[in-house]
C-alpha cells in the first residue's frame, strides 16, 4: 500500500474525507515552499498537491496563473521541484502528488522523469493536459515501472465510458473537477455538484477527491460529506500571493479552519 | 495530405497531433468530431458552404500573374493566389464560415476565437454576424496595439474583443485564454480555432476548409498557362492554415517543390524569431504534439516576428510530419526581408500584402532570379496589408533612425 492509499484509508477509518492542499512549488521560492508544506501539515492537510509551474497553464484561472509566473520568475523548474520533494520526504511521510502540465515532463523524458520523481519520494502524478487517450501507454507504463500513481481527472462532461476508463487506469484516487471551467475560487458551488459527486462515487472503485473552486469551510463541509477527499488550491495560493515569504502562519490557520468541518462531520459521512 | 495521408483515427500525423487537453474538453471534442464528420459528407452542408463562399465571400479568388515583377527579377514567372481579395481580406474566412455553419448545426449559440494578426478574428466576427451567433475574440494586448484597425473592425461587426494581458500578450496567450473560455462555457460555445493547430479534429478540419485554395489555383494555372502544376509552391507558415490549403493540392505531385516560410524575426537566438524548425523540438502545446520553441526544461519560449500572424511557438502537426518526410522544405524570412518584400510588391504590382504573406513573397523574390523564365512559382498571397500600414511605418521609421545614428 502506498502513501496515498494509506492516507485515504486512514481518513476513511476516521469516517471523514481527506483534506488535499494544493500550492505551487517555487511560489515565492523553493526554500519558502518547504516552510509552507510544513504549515499545510500543521493545519491538518492529509495529502499535498504540488504544482509544477508552466508558462502556459490552460486549465488554470488567474490566481494559479500568477502563482506560476512568480514561481518561474524565482527560477523554479521541474528539476528543482523534485529536489524540493526529496527534502520534504526526508522529514515527512505525507503523500505528495505532482500537479503538472505535460510539456515539462516530456522535455525531461517520461521515463527519466518517473525515475527521478520516484527517487525523490513523489507518490502520484496528475498531468492536466494528458487524458487517458494520450497517457496510455507511455506515461502510464513509465509511472507503473516506478510504482507512481497516475491520477486522472473526471469532469461534469465525462461520459460513462470515460468514467470507466479512468477508474481502470487510475491509482491512488480520482480527481473530479467540480464544474466545467478553470481552477479558481468561486462564490458558489455548482448546484448539481453534490448529486453528481454522489452518483460518480458509486461508480468508482477508487477514492474520489473533488476540487476546482472550493474555498470556504462551508463548501468543504458540503463536498466533504459526499466525497473521499476535498481539494483546496486557489484559496491557499491567494494567501501566498498576499503574504509571500510570511505566508506560513496564515496558511496553517486557513488549512485548520478549512479542514475543521471534515473532522466534525463524522456522523453524516456518506458511505459508499 | 487530404483524406488519405491522415490523420489516423487518434488524430496523429505520424508522431504529431493527438488530443492533449484537460478532461473537460474530451467529450466536447468527440462531439465536434462526430458533427464535423457527419457534416462534411452531407450534401446540404457542403452546398450551403459553397454558396456562401461564392456569393458572400467572393470565391474563386483570382490567380494573378505578376508579370512586371517577374520580368524585373529576370527569372521564373510568379503567380499570386489572391486570397487577399477574399471578403475580410485573408484566407481565414474559408475556415470561419465552415466552422460557424458547423456551430449553428450543433446548436451552439456562441462562438469564440483567438486571433494574432486579427484576420481570423475578423473572419470569425464576420461569420458570427452573418449567422446570428454571439462572438468573443481573444487577442493579445501587444497584437491589439499593432493591429488596431482589425480590433475596430471586429467591434463594428458586433464581436466582443477581449484583451489578453498574460505572457507575451500575443497569439499564444490568446489561445490560452480562448481555451480557458471554452472549458468554462463548453456546453453552449463552439471554439473556432483559426489554424491547423490544436487537438484533433481541428488540424484536419481547418485544413479541409482551406483545400479550396489549392484546388482553385491548379485549375486557374491550367487556364492561364496550360500547365496544371507549378515548379514551386510557396506559403508563409505560422500555424500553417494557408500553407496546407495550398500545398495539399500537390500531395500526389512530388515534382512540385513545396516551400514553407517561417518568421526569421530579428535573429537566430531563442525569443528572436518564430522558426520552429530552427531550434524547436518535440513538445506539446495547445492540445497537440509537434515542434515547439521551448527552453531545455520544457517552458514555452517567447517568439518574435514583425507579423503578428506568424508570431507563434508551435506549428501544425501535419506540417511537422511533412517536414520530417522532407516533402515540405522550410526556410525563413527575417523582419527586414518581409518588410522589403512588402514594399517591392506594393511598388512593383500595386498590391499591399499582409506582412505574413510578405514572408512568402520574400522567398519567391529570392528564388525567382535563379530560375529559367519558363518556370512557375505559385505564391499564396494569403492576406492583404491594410492592417499593417502602421507596423510598416513604425518599422521603416525605426530602421531609418538607426541608419542615421550609424552615420553620425
């Protein structure tokens, strides 16, 4: 059992959803990111998603776009992100998932990347612009050879056959995009999200984490009641934008407040 | 090229192409593929498109023998396929009309587009006005500055022009933003991508809508010269839509040399040009696997060209394959050469070409003197230069100022 499976199993045994925290590696710089990971853990994050900055992030909203620009400006590239993971891994056993676009990985070479990522202590990789059709066979095989979990997205537009395909290929968990659109916080959840999440969760053999646009404790509570994991990204990235090198305190507080409803929600937790 | 040579069922031309997009877009791409494959076989769709191309857009566009200039250059005969005379001033309307009809057929009330030089944006705004569709065009701020007349035209046509201020504020960033819009409004919006780029089915669909360029040209050449095939066919290559529109007619004719001209910009360093075959390597950008200008760690490079329409770091996947096969030869024209060609055609023939097309002309002018007078060069004059008056004036002014400074 790898670290991702362990984390979801532990949360399930506590009858709650996992809190998945996303931040961009290298924003404002890689040294600070290590401190910020510690803050996420202090706040109660169960899984860390680390963004690999890319020049053309087509699936990201303005908050994550600006974060990527800051990370790239600080000189952060994929190799540096893997070094950072290695440093984090020496201290913590939290599962770490890379959240990347495909081109930086392709530039390094898919096999080479997988070997280095595994050696650094990465647990899973989500490539935003690599649907199953393009991930098979090269990418999926390269990850499998290094026991890395391929994480795939599902979206409100995904057909039944695509859902089956992803469930077959995925390891660790499946990431459901809460609404059609890019990353970024929104005032309201999509009205049909809870119903769709419930229906989707019944179809999957893997834990289901829901993300894109979840930014308040109420939203975490609502989604956490029906999913195995809740991903919060832009709301945390926004704090880093505001506080820069001094973001650790506010970040820990925010994660604590955001993940609190999950710990209280035990009774109502939706069983598969 | 055309149907036989690709792409395969997964959207690949050799190892180039594919569908590298977020999951949210996969089902809509499948819907688009189905709709297009149905429409292109339907007589009613083809008939409606042909009628619009003829009565509304002004097809066929003329093939013009540039006699005076050919004589002056003292070599091969240069023939210009006058896509600059198509309604809205460039070949882009062929595709915009086709996709707008498709959008209407799919029940999408809104279309979006990216634009660099503004020609595809104007074409899309025009087609949307014609068919009563809502329209938003994404355009980089830098391109809005240098192609101001086209911004005004799009707005007059009822389109919203959305300024893109991220990245290099050019075509690449406009596509990023259009993709973000599409992923958000995918249920009622169709993305009219303007070149042979992006995920399957766009590269083949956009190509197909432009095949008419080469088909007309071969017929016209026969009528004018008695010969059906030129010795050389030359086109500028940004994404590659006008190039494939012309070149595809000669896929079964290896004796026709095909020459694609990329933007040489101001130099050979990364960031100074948009020549993907001079420093680009295998990458993935905007949904397709192809040659991409990028740094060693896979970050996409910024590009430069005096022409906004060629200022883009990737190239259509089919053109990447044709490069590897050696079927299309690629060369570059620098900013200076393109502007010089602009002036040459203006004074020599009374035609103001788009700066994009001026890159192709520069190559034709380079080659013509070395060929015998009975040789034929066919150039795709893909657009007209009205939009570029300010760019050319600025360029000439800066060059004159630099030359003066040198003298002192």
